[in-house]
């Protein structure tokens, strides 16, 4: 038999250091040998891909007392490189449902067989196998069909590798829970692994930092809970000791027994009241007096257990968010904000039954647990009742305030295991309701969850796209309608997604604006477009060519916008008169006071300013006198039917006449037919662009002949 030192030497040779996971077994050579041999067979030598094994280990760590330990897994994370972020990303994913598992099995039936190499699965197939493995681990009784299907598809050998690894994870959880004394402190080699990984992949620095802070925060919460429990036990013990001492003092004093008994009862009552008050503070909101999140989750967990035991029981969670509450705080002050929260809580209490639970979760967000309802219709009717109650104004120090709420509804079914997941689903539905406008409600459904997951994935992909330089600029010619010559181009962004291919702006611009990534993306487009135009001017010996670039409203909030444009023009050697900036009516109106000075400064530089999508925004004619506008671009929605709709033709004619009277040129967007072109020429529309001339193309598709020969010429 090998010694403990020999086994540890082999472990260190494999991992570079001895993970603290093995420390409890160091004093027992046989136990250490068994633990290491299981690790070798089930983990190290298992043909499943390293990314698959780490993802499954990380996800299932949610059900262990110790979160996924980057110390023990530092070698694997270092080997995975940038893909290490995928390991930690999956930790927050919800457990797969039975319906989702059916989809994953359907994909696997067409993709794998018993001769498939588990180490070389494509990412989509490997993800489906991963979620099936998670489902088997979490739902051992309900996953018999899933197990049978995988055993048939993978063959006995591959299936055994999968089951062995899942069993090894379970063994690790049991081992960790049996040895709480283990301190997961890293050593020098683990630090080197993680430091090298961050040096090689700097993009992972924030990702690891966020995860570490999250684990640290969870540990702090656990520690605080332990402290509070110990404190509570000490109070209880002190009470018992105090009561005992009082009884000892009373017994010898037989003459004054009655008086002492009364005093003793009073003391006990006071202490019980103090205990009750402490419990109330621990489980209630200090502002509204409602149940707090801890009490709400406790009761929701009890309700979910009832649903498991009695399928006929129906529960629903309503997630409420006050519309415009931040406006009240900012305009009337936080004191008025607290008064409104209290009044809102009292209004809700009128509607809630005694068996249901009303809580303030945080800030201006509330939740209601409806118990023993008949079905979703009851929850919807209750949401409508709340909306009706909120139509009555609130009064804050004689100030009338109208307040509404956006409501998300999630129904508890037997598939739910965690209360937080049900609350999260209700919150997702609330955000969908808020997106419809104020005072709306929405019921959570699977497409809503899928959409939210897609948006989160898109946001994640978008962050990597900036770093990986996945964006492209396509150029659509702008043509003089009198000469059919190209006078310039509009720069239009595209995203060359590594998996989805070419993605158009309508799918990602709103997410980029929400996350703030629109600013570096817009700056890159502006620089790329200016650089490309200068190259064309030199190549075609035509310095009259111009480039049109769209600016978003967030850019106008930047105080250094004009300085940035000036530096880009200087760095690309482009004359300012060759640059045309396109802004929407909405951008101008929303930023009128702060924008007007910058726009005039841009004109002084020589940059031309165009109003994009004219007619679709505020369409306020007054701003045309106050801003240095050179061109109005008529939106394609009017051009599309100009040859078939007399109303559209009259609108375009009116815009063109107005612009000409103000000395402003007109560009028509979305020209697709010869008939549209001829009508626009009659209306003396000077410029045009659209598929009739050319779709947006890559820079290398632009040729030297800058004249379009059409049937109208």
C-alpha cells in the first residue's frame, strides 16, 4: 500500500498542488487512496470534455454547502482559458423543466449514438446532454424516462461515463458536508493559475471578481445568520437563567409569595413582549410594517411544499412595481416617498385576504402570495381589482398624487422547487407588463422566460462582440435624383455574430443603449466610416463624396462629443465638410436646451446635420428654426406607398414644400421602384437612397463607377 505522502505527490503532479478537498483524508491513507482513485476514474480520466465536467460541477454546487470553489478547480479554469466564463455563467441558470428536457432529448436523438466520442461533441449537443444530466441529478424519480433514453442513445459505455461522473459529484457533496472544518484557502500554485488566466484573458477579470464577491457575500450572509442564531440562543439561555433565578428567590419568601408571583409574571410578560418585538423586527419592513422578504420567502416555501403534497392546491405570486415612484422621490423628497409607500401598503391591505401574504420586497417593489385560489383567472381578477383600487388618488400633505403599478403574475405548479425562482418569474412578467406602458399586468409563461434568457445571452454576447471586434460597417449609396450620381454613403452597422451570422441593428441596438455599450460602438462606427470615406476620396479622386453617420441620444449627453468628433476627423484626415451627422427628431426634442449649442458648434466646424426618419417622431416644426439643419430625410414608411397612396404622396409633397421654403434639402429613404423615383423627382426631392439603387454593401463592393443608370435617366 502506498503512503499518504506518495498519494499526495501524485495528486500534486496532476494538479500542481494538493486541493484542500483532500485534506480531511490525509491522516487515513486508505481513505485518501480511495478518494484519489475515484477522482482519477470518474473525473480526471473521464472522456467527457473538460468544459462539460466543469459546467456540471459548477451548476450542481448550488445544492452543496460550499459554492463552486475556484481554488480546487483553478487548474481546469486555467486550461479552459476564456471559456472559463461559461462555467460560472451557468451557475445562475434555472433548473430545466420537463418540457425543456423533451426538447433536449429530441435534439440528442438526431445527434448522438453509442459510437459518439463524448470528448468532441459540438456545443449545442453538449449543452443538451448537460441539461439532461442536471435533470437526472435533481429529479431522480421523475427522470426515469430521460435516463432510459440516454442509455439507449449513448450506449452502455458512454452512459456509464456520464452516470459515474454525476455519482462522483454527489460523493463530493457528501464528503464536503461531512467535513465543514476544511478551510478553502488557496496556495501559491492556485493563485498562479488564476493570475495567469486573468493575464491571458483580461476580459475574465471582472467576471471572476463578480463571482468571488458573490460567494463572499453569500458567506457573509451565512455568517451573519449564524451570529444571529447564536445571539438568539444566548438571549433564550439568559431568559431561562433569569427565570430560574427569580424562582429561587421567590421560593424562600413564603410570606410575600403572592406579591413576588405577580412581579415575576410581569417580568416574564415584558421579556416575552421584547421577544415578540424582536421577531417582528426580524420579519417585517420598518417603513410599511408589512412582511419583509425573509418572511415572504418562508411562507412561499411552505406553500410550495403544500403544492407538492396536494397537486390540487393552487398558489400565485403577484409582483408589483410602482410606476413613476422615482419621480415622487426626486420631486417631493424621500419623506413624501415613504409616506406614499405607507399609503400604498394600506391600500393593498384592503384587498388582501387574511390567509394571503402582502410584503414589501425592496424600494418600490411589493409582492402578494395568493393561497388556495381556483386558477389563473382568480389571480388575474385580483390584479384587475388592484388596478381599480389604485385609480383613486393618494394625498401627501394635501398634494394629490396619481399612482399606478405594473404587475407580474406567476402561478406555482409542481415543477417549482425554489421560492426565489417563482418570485423571479413573477418579476420577469412585471417587466413585460411595464414595457407595455403603465398600469398593466402580465402572466408569466415559457416564451417570456425564453425571451428573457435570449436577451441576457444577447447582452453577454454583445459585451464580447465589442472586445472581439465582431462589428462591421456596410454602406448604402445616397444618389442625386437629378443626375443619378452617387454623392455619398450612409454608414450602417452590422454584427457578424460567430454563431448566428449577420445580425441587423434592430435586434441589438436597444440592448446596446440599455447597457451603455452603444457609446463605444457608435464611436467605432464614426471612426471607421470617416476612415473609409477618406480612402474612397483618394482612390476615386473625388473629394466631394460624403459620409452620413447616425448619432444616438446618449451621445448627446456626453460633454466631450464635439471634441471626440474633432479628434476623429483629425486622425482620419477627413474634411469636416465631408461628414454628415444624422439625428432623430426625438433626440433633438429630448435634449433641446443642452443640444442646441453643440449643434451650432458642429456646424461651425463644417459638419452637416440631417434630421433622420422625419415624420415619425414629434414632427415639431418649431425646432427647424432653432437648429442648423441642412437636410430632412423622409422616413421610408411614407415612401413605401407613395405611388399607391394619395395620402402618403400629399404628406411627402407637404414635407418637401416646407423644406424648400426653409432652404433645407430633402432626402427620400426606402426607394424601391421606378414609379416611386419618378414621383419624387417631380416633387423636386434632391437626394434618395434605397434598394432601387443598392442595398447596403461592404466597403470592398463599392466600385469606381459612381453613376447609376436607371430607366428614369
